[in-house]
């Protein structure tokens, strides 16, 4: 029986595989139950990654490079750095058995890189998926002051989340510019093509692919992975409200972290100003 306890972090659960090479490729885009699936994988003993649970700790610079390598057309957009080497994939997710949300746009690359891995496909109807994805991810990338947030995050905290995610989404949707409108025009076609290409790359008759429907519970997933069914209910996490609450908490931590970083500069500046004032206004008795 698999363990039924689960940490809120991306830490390995006891009893999981000893190595980090992908044994499962999760082909389900953001807002398709990725948090619930990540927890389910952990309950089954796998070392599963879910990016939202460690936004400050994700390797954003490497993810940005991965986006540039996967979608070369990004070279025509601002901020292109240099090509991503294939072996660098291991530096991003080499310690995990499965990665969900952040890895999902790269699923086709990972299928080619790990030909023995099993593939779990999770798809929602586009008409219900797109409003959630647009509001919770794309709109946040292009909302007012998002650029200022990214500048503060990178130059003070060393976090390139905004820069990386803009490139991931622009590359994935084939957008010729960094804008929400450009992505929206291509959303439905790209969404359908993504799942079609995954299914073409991993035919059902190969035995490597599971079409998992959200709400199906443990049985189809455990049968596919050769795991015992846990005694607990299948996780249900990260609905729209909880996702919003989590995003607010992450932004709060970002602000607090930035303030802690720059507070010494303010103290030093105040001390210098005070000293200079005393020096310039001092008169001998």
C-alpha cells in the first residue's frame, strides 16, 4: 500500500524510486488539475514537482533557456539569450520522477528524451479550460505593473519567473509578440495541436499512454502505474479560488523578500545622509 501522507512541498515521499530520471511524463497543461495530480503522484511514492508550490525556488533561468531551445522563433522577440543544450534538461527536472505544470509545455520534448517513460494525458474541454488559464496565468503575466514586479524579482531577488513564463507561453502558442491578445488568437488551435501531437508520438497501443479523465479516481491511474490503490480519497486541489489565494501568498512572499533585501540599503543611505548632514552643519564651539 502506498503512503497516504503528503508534503505540501516538492520533496520526495518515502518509498519512491531511487533515481530522478522521468518515469512518468505528465501531459496536462496548466489548469488541468496539475496540483491534484502532483499530490496523487506523491501519495503513490513518486518524487513529483509542481511549480506553483515553489515559485521562488524554481530554476527560472534554465526554464527560460529551455523555452528558447524548444521554440527557436523566440529569437525574434526581445530578451533572447543563447541556445539551450539538450543535456541541460537534466539540470531542470533531473531530480524528479514526474513534473506537472511547468514541464507540461515541454511534454513532447520530454517524450523524445525519455522513450521508456509512461505518459499520463489529462485534457479538459477547451471552452472550460481557456477562461481559467487566461485569467489565472496569461492575464497575470500582462497585468498592470507586471513588468515592475519582474524587474524587482530579477534585480533584487534573482528570480526570472515573469521573463521565463512570457517566453514559455509565447513559444508554446507561437505568438510573434509578448501580448495576451497574440496568445488568445492562437489558443484553441495550439491547445488541440498539443494533445494531438502527444497522442501521435505515444500511440495508445504502445501501452505507454493513459488517457486520464479528471474525477476518475485512483483506479485507472494505479492500474496504469502498477501501484496499490491508497486508502485515502483522490486529491482535489487548486480550484480557482485556492489558486488565487496561493498566487497572492506567493506575491506577498516576493514583496517581503524584496523588502528584506533592500532594507539594509535604506538603513545605510539614512546613516550616510545623517552623517553628511552632521558634517556640513557642525560648527566648532
